[in-house]
């Protein structure tokens, strides 16, 4: 079973940043960056992956975000 939560930035008028997903079966987190998010608006960890062309943040880095 997966649990999904939207991530918003309160400093940017609650702009949608992405979705945090927790997979119960795998016991791991992942983050999907919102397709409308620009790298200059994103948190550092998001923008790092966005600049490399990724829209999915791997589980090990997703844990560091929190």
C-alpha cells in the first residue's frame, strides 16, 4: 500500500512542490517533483536533481529532505 502527500511551500503562497510517497511494502519514501515547478523555486535538494534532468528523487535522498 502507498501513502501519498502533496508538498507545498508556504513561503511561495503554498505553491505545490511535489508529492511525497511512502510505500508500506518496500518501507521506503520517494518524491516526485511537480511538473510545473521551476528549479529556481524549488528547495535545494529538488533543484539539484531537476538540473540533472530528474523529476523523481531517489529514496535515500527523499529521507534526507525531511
